């Protein structure tokens, strides 16, 4: 928990997205309390309609099961969703396997995206606002 930091534009971006879309979190925290404490620490919990933490559901990304669980909880179809993450193997492979679109936040140079090619790549979370606006 001590090594997690919030993106500079996370709060503002989530605030805008929350007004228009259903939002959820899928996290690979083994201890659910840590995930919830982080969301509370940064004041983010209220932006999300669902929070699925692997330690609670005994599934980890990239397993399709954890993504299907989130989709079911939100009551949305995979084809109508976008999953945003910063790890190719966990945040692109898993959601694509259930039919979700993916956005990769490129925090460090990508080596090879051949196996898990995201639909979109952004450098900053705030770029989602423009990306989703053009997709509507």
C-alpha cells in the first residue's frame, strides 16, 4: 500500500466519467481490505458502481471469470465496455478474452504487444475523456 500513488488526473477524470458511465474496479489485491483502504485513502470509492478484488472472489486477472463477474455485477454486456489498465498481460489479455475493448495506459515503453494488443494506448488517464467522446 505504501508504494501506490494516484495519477495526477485520476480524480478529475473519474469525476467526469462517473457522470456518464457505470464504472468498476477489478484489482488483483490478495487482501481486499488493502484495496478498499487505498480507494478510501485517495477518495475514489464513491466513483465506482462495483469493486471486484481478487482476494474476495478467489479469481485473479487475467482469468476471464473475474471480468465476467464484474460485467454481471454491473449488468452490462462485454461488447459495450472498455477496460482500462496498465499491464499488457493482466489488463489486456483477460478483458479481451471476454469481448471487452481495452485501453492500455503506457507508463513505460512497450516491448512487444503482439500477444496482447490493446484496442487503444494512452499516456495519461485524462486521454480517456477524448477517446470515449470520439467513440460515442
